[in-house]
C-alpha cells in the first residue's frame, strides 16, 4: 500500500519544446514534446516535472518562476474558456428563443385574415402607367414586388412593377401582420387596393406619389433564402452566369429600359418609312442563296437540300421594287461569325430598305434623314427621352450634315494619324480596314461618318461601280463613335451582263439567282438600299458596351440558350 502511494506521487517528467514542439499533436514525451508549459499542465496536471527546451542548449528543468507563470496562465486560460462557453450557451439560447418567437409570430400571422372592406368605393383596375391620372380614386394595381422595405412592425413599402411603370405602395397596421406580409419576398406577384396620393415636398417615389393600401393579396410568392431573386441576380456576377439567367436579368431596371427603348426606336423607324410611303415586306429566313459571302453562312438540311439562314433580305427586297415601289423589312439576319467581338451577334435584327430610281447621293441623303428622324422622334417622346437619358446621360444629337469621307481618304487618314497594321505597315488602297483601326479612326473623329466608295474587290458582288472610277463602288458604311459600322449600303448593279460577270468573279453559280438576275431583264432601274444593325444602332444610342445587351436573348459564338 505504502509502495503504491509512493508510486502515485512520483511526478511524471513532461517535455516541452518551445521551438519544435506542438500542442495539438504532441504528447509530452521527449520524442513528441508539447510546445507550451501551459499545455503540459493542462494535459498532465500539476504533479509533473517539466523539461523545457528554449534554445539549442536542449532540455533543462523549468525554473520556479517559469512554472509559476505557466500555472497562472493555465488558470486564466480556463477562466476564459468558461466565459466563452457561457457566452456561447447564452447565444444559443437567444437564437433558440428568437426562432421560437419567429415561429410563434408566423403561427400568429397565419391566424390573421385580411378582408376587403366592402363599404369602400369599388376599385378600378389600372396599369401603373395610368396612376397619375388615377390619383384620389380607389384603384387596384397588380404587379411584381420590385423593391421591399419593412419599417417596424406596422409599415411596409413595396415598389410595385407591372411593366408599364413603378408605383410605391404603403401598407400599414394589420396589412403588415398577415402571414403573406411577414414572408413577402422580392419578385412575388401581388394585387394592391387603395388610393394614390401625391407625396408632400421632401419625400420621393416614382411619379411623386404613393398608393395608400387598404387591402392586398398575394398572387404568387417568389422564393426566399439562397434561391431568392436578389441572391441570384447580382450586378457583379459573371457575364456568362448573367446570360444563363437572362430571363431574370430582364426584370432589372437597366435591361428593361434597353428593351423598352428598343421597342420605341423600332416604332420610330417604322414611322419614318410610313411617312416616306415605303411598304413593309416580310421576306423568308430560309434561303438557298448567299448575299454577303459564303464564310458566314449558317447551313442546314432542308428536306434533303442545302439551305441557309438568311444573311440579308436585300435580294428579296430588290425583287419587290417593281411590285411595291420603295420597300423595307425588319427581319432577323444570321451570320456564322467566328469573331468574338462586342459588336457581332450570330442572329441580329436587320432593318433593310431598298429604293428604285435613285442616285448614290439620294441614298446617302435618305440615310441621314432616316437616322435623324429616328433620333428626333425618340427624343421628342417624353418617356423614351427619359430612357435614353437614364442609359446615356451624355447623349447629344449628332450635328448635320454627317461627315462624308471616301475610302481613299480614310486610307490617307490612317497614315496621317499613324494608325498601322499589326505588322507595323500602313493600310494601302485596296485593303479592307478591319474593326480595330476603323474604331480608332471613328472615335478620334468623334462624329458619325459616311465612309463611301470602297474598292470593288473588298465589297459584295452586287455593288454598282462608280462610272468615272470603276475601281470603286457606290457603297457606304455608316460609322458611329463607340460602336463602328452600324449601316452597310450601296447602289446595286442594274446591268444584267455586268451582274452575270460579277457572279463569275465572285465564284457564284448564277443558276439559283435567276430570280434576282431577272430584275435586270424585266425592266431594270438604278436602285440602291442598305441594312442597319438594330442592336448596333441601339448600342450607340444607349451607350451599351456590347450589342449583346441590346438583344432580348443574344446569340453569339457558343451561346444559343436560353
Ligand atoms: O454590311 P452588311 O453585311 O450588309 C448587308 O448585309 C447588306 N446586304 C444590307 C443591305 O444593303 N440591304 O450588314 C449590314 C449591317 C451592318 O452594318 C451591321 O450594322 C449589321 O448589319 N451587322 C451585324 N450586326 C450584329 N452582328 C453581326 N454579326 C452583324 N453583321 C452585320
């Protein structure tokens, strides 16, 4: 018995190496020492002898002072741990209570049933765009919860969106207590009844008024948590993720403003043609002829035959001239562009027009008139002008007349301004001016440019040659600062023999083009036209970085969804 007691009180030797030891994997032996004396005391208790290594001199018995300090340190550490554990327990209890309170509140909220006060006047169902005219009357408005702000238990502000505008709705008292109210999320759909009142000075909301609700109902709830709209669509998300979620992005203020402006711009184009007595036609998208070169054709199998998605409706528009006079169309064009640039789409909205009995100058004048008409019209409309200013606050209507510059002068300009090719040489007459130098020149000049008279060999086969200099064509590209080419147009060859020769030069079999060639056989006429890329025009007008932002669901290399 006495021996046992003696053995129990023999202090264990514990090794601490302050340089190479470890408090997590060490066990106090000489081979795997602890790092700190506090850990040694904590793990092995008081009845130990500590062998301490502080430097290269090796293990030595710990000094009395150091042991005292370590013991004090352990007590402090234990106190701290206890305090932390108590704090954690309190936090857990608080959280539990909060969750229980919330669950109780939700249970209580479920018991609150909102009912419409039938003694109130009947509500007129309106769209938000009618809200200014509907002030003071009881109305019912339905839409999506664009923004939601809860202020205390008895007040909620909903900015409602219905596609026609935004309207702030104020819910108070019991209206904020129902289950739907306390669980309401952004992008849920709701109907709100109440009276629209003008806001007093100093307060702001869309249209300077708000709907004071007397009743509301949920129509469809949107998710909360990770799946919540605001967690899915964030402005700093990866562009490709945003394109995958374009269906949600479209609901945002910027994307929807672009689409709304787009609709108004298209209306303005149509208004111009209406005023000029052009007839709108709807040419086919499935074709068996090329217009702008074989390299960008999208081919497909058409009942066993080769067919393409149209690159341009120009050839069809030309055939309409004898039947309808001046014509235009707004159709999708398709280009299998390999280039991954911010101005190229695989499918784009192509506005094309064709005019008979005109000269090249008439074509240029018409183009300038058309663009200026559209800009004037868009800016004259209060709502559309607001959209343009929201998206492009610095927009200024371009000065007339637009600069007209011949291709040969552009070649000279590039030389004078030291704009070179990648290999360091200058562009020479006859060479295509690619996108990059064209953009540098356009941005430097800083105003719309009608670049004309391109050499025949760098342009499409159908372009009319200038009679006094048959090296060049009666062709025009309209270049805009920030975007580059937005329009391509020309006079068309009206001589049948010349056209047949041009097919040969371009390596095109004339047979499938008989219907196009026939225009020169059955009453030919000087004529010309152009194609305008709607997304490019919008990118310029609305100052969008890429044409992709101006398309509803953009298609480009590698993207054909959603
Ligand atoms: O210059 P392009 O190729 O001309 C034609 O297609 C003519 N047949 C049109 C005509 O005379 N009826 O294209 C005309 C315009 C360009 O200026 C550009 O704005 C747009 O169409 N465009 C594109 N837009 C977006 N993505 C693309 N890949 C585009 N390719 C051309």
